[in-house]
């Protein structure tokens, strides 16, 4: 009986540790396009240069860049500067820009859910 009780504690601890590690920052969507325009226009800009170009607070720019990095719109090769990781229509229409963001975020979402399913299935296969 002690063994079952111990196993229950171990399982509940594992479930607590498996909370989602991905967390989007709460920001408005409109500045995203200004931030992407800045990354497209400037040569490997840092957060401060992007914020200045987009005329937003550097903290907001950082949050937007974190979200954009997660969904695969930008990369930070040196962890301090940013480059586009997807073709982005800097001089395009708003509809074209929205389309790129939707497409990229949709692909990122599918990739994330595939990884989650794989992890879940591999976890189930270990229990049997």
C-alpha cells in the first residue's frame, strides 16, 4: 500500500513539472507589424533600435520579439540582434503582412502540437 501511495506522489509531481513551458507575452497585434518592418528595414537591429524605429517602448518591443521568435518570424543569431526567418513583405499591403503572420503562426502551432503529441505518446509507451 505504501508503494501505491509513493507512486501516486511521483506521478502527481511529474504532472506538475509538465506544465506548458511556452508562454506568449500579452501584447497588442498592431505593433507586431511595425516591429517586423523594423527588422526587415534595419541591418541586424537590437531591441532598442527596433523599438525606436517602431516608436514603441523597448519592453513592449522585447515582448513582441519574444512572441515573433517563438512562432518563427524572427531569429536572434547573437541573442542580441534580430533577423527575419521568413520572407516578409516590408513594402507589402497590410493584408499581405497579416497573411505571412497567420501562415507562420499556423505552422508553428502545428509543430508545437505534433511535439506535444509525440511526447505524450512516448510517455504512454513507457508506462506499458
